[in-house]
């Protein structure tokens, strides 16, 4: 099933009455070629990823879709490779939030999932894209996400990567218009046998653009977390601001966290900051909470939920609760 197709179907009449279009790319090219054609593969070339089939969503000028469009991509077959592609065009002054909850049952053989998301944010539009993936531990997951943001437009990526054997994802944004903004928030959990390789790339091509990167990673049981934040400010783009905050919890000596920050600044008229912290759960914090009547697991769970809270609060309440539950389930027996 195409990304968000089922969610869109339940609200089709209301959304279509407001001019929102959702269809597969083939239909979009045949019926809306003048609209789809200029943007298809604008962000993603065949060299980046050869997957071309998928879905197309268009939000007309000034239309705000109040409730998030929710989807649940699932890999339900053993030894199955899943490929999906989504192209979103948010026209001037529009607003939309797409949420994907990705999961798969556990099989004895390995599976692969590859996803592409391309987003075009026109002037003054606002797009939020959230992915909460809890693939089973035999799934290899690759996500390629890119966006162009025009003048005063806003893009927000929220990624929670809990499952899979290996995940590789790094949303990339080109801020092409003045006062365009980008926010990238991520939470990763790497447990036994897992490698979460994530990041974010922001390219400031226009003046007065701003970006924010917030990463929270947890490694335990020999898990490996890798984060790759990249910020580029091109020559001639002035008064740009960027802030990256990458925090990691490494809970035992078998687990690892690696960061590979990259910064390229082509002008002196920019403010770029990168902060990095790596720590374990503080024993005195656990002791304090236990002295107030909490069990060891309750105390560590509370501290970990506090650690991921800056990202969780960006989610709708039910998704924030689900994220906390997923992390707690993964953490059972992992600390102490």
C-alpha cells in the first residue's frame, strides 16, 4: 500500500473538497503532469536511488490540514524487500503534517526496506514529516529524505528509530529562499546487534535562513549509534543561524557512540554552533529517585524519558506516549 493511502482514504472527501490531491506518481504524471513533472526527481536523482514508483501529495495555496495524515507502512512478508517513494508539494502558505509508523513482524530470514521522501516547501508553507520506526531486528532499513524550502517556508523532520538491525537515514534540506527554516529532531535506540546510523544535512543557500538539529541517542547491550550532522553556509548567504545539539547515553562498556560533524561556512556573516555530549545514567540521580520510593527500573526509565523529552514533546500526545513505551520496552533488563 502506498504511503498514507489508507489514512488519506478515510478523509478523502473532506481533503479533496479543499483541493488536496493524493495519488500514485504514475497517475500524477498522466493527469497532473504539468504539476508533478517539474518536481519529480528534482531532489533525488536516479544515481541517488533508482526507485521511481510511489505516491504524490499536493496541498493547495493557503490550505492548512489541521489533523496529521497518519500512515502505517508494514513489511508483512518473509524475505520481502519493500520500496516506497513519496513526493509532497506544499504550495504557498499551506500546512501539513505526515506521520509514518513503520513496523514488521519477526521472521527468521532477513528483509530490506528502502524509502524515499521528497518535499517541496513553497513560500510561507509549513511541512512536518514524522517517522517512528520499530522494524523487527532482521530488517535493514534505508531512508533517503530531502527537501527544498523556499522563502519563509518551514520544514520539520522528526525521526524516532527504535528497531531494525541497521538503519541509515539523514534528512537533507536546502534552504533556498530568504528566511526559510529547518528543524531536525531525532531519537535513536541501538540495542544488541543494532546499528543506528543517522544524521542531518542542512544547506543554507539564501540569506537570513536558520536551522536547528537536535539528536538524542541511546546505546546499550553492545549497540552502536552513529550520528552525522552536516551544516553548509554558501558564499553570499549572510545572517544565517544554525545550532546543533547532539547528546548520547552510552549505558555499558560494550556499546558505542560515534559522531562525525561537518561544517562548511562560506561567509563570516553567519552564526553556527555545534554541541556534543556523551554520558551514562548518573548513579546519584538513580539513588535520589529510589530514595523517593521508585524501583531501579522506574528510576532509570524516568531518567531516560527525561533524556528524550526534547524530541518527544514535538510529537502529538499519543505518539509521544507510544515512543516512551517503545523505549521502555527495549530498555527492560538492559540497565543494571
